[in-house]
C-alpha cells in the first residue's frame, strides 16, 4: 500500500464529506472527533491526529 501525504488525505476527506453533504461537525460526531479535528485533517495537518482517529474519520466517510 502506498503512503498518502497529509495534503492529499485532507483533500480526499473534504471531497468525500461534501459528497455526503455532511458538515465538519456532523462528520466529527460520526467519527468521535471534534469539528476542530476534522478541520485539521482537511487543512493538511492529519499527522496531528492518532492513527486510530484517522481510521475512525475515514471509516465514517466509508473511505478506504
């Protein structure tokens, strides 16, 4: 599996969230994160979150 950098992860997260018509707050609630956590990922700072938090976030987006 190829590593994806924080900027690309953020773009994927934002695009998927918008496609699902979710707000950052709604997505955060689904993933057990704050709106701030979702914002950090979408802003290209996903490395500040734990691996478990990132898995929950992308799981909530049904992304692989």
